[in-house]
């Protein structure tokens, strides 16, 4: 399945990214929206709004594509995500149409793209 990292910043914010994720899923993509990962904690929880580190960029590294939401140019996070995608050779798109054209063969054939296996490493002294 084609994994697509959807920037959750830009015009419309997280709500627009969530609607986009629903649209992508209906087309056969497997979307990842960072906003889902950084949900607001309930009153009982004491979690940070955003976890420290490069966690979003780590997720980007296992995606096949980056989809930039409208207004991404005005957002520092989106610009960093694009720069990281370029470093990794991950294609970036600004429209669903461009994304769909690029991955049409995979979507039509229902192909499973190679998975990136992340195995925990046990480090012993």
C-alpha cells in the first residue's frame, strides 16, 4: 500500500489534513497525518502537545510520498518536512491528482510496496 505523509499545517490546519486523509484512504492510499500522532491529551493525561525529537520526520522516512497541503509555504514545519523528503529522495506533491498519477500503477494493481522493517536493537555491554 502506498504510504503518504500529509502535512497537517497550512490553510485549514489539522481539520483539512484529516479530510484529505479520508480522501486519500478512499482512493487506496495509506495516509499518515502527524496531527493524529500529536493529539491533545485529555484532562486526565499529562502528555506534551508535541513529543520531543524528530518523530514526525522519522515517520516521513517510511512513507512513499509527501503531500503538501495548501498554504504549506507559510509553515516552517512543512518546509522542514519537504527538505527532509528531498534528502531521502521521497517525491513531494501539492495535489491529489499529481499523487494519483504517479502511483496509478500501484493503486490499480493493488500492489504491496516493499515494507521497511524496523527491528528493535538490543544493545548489551
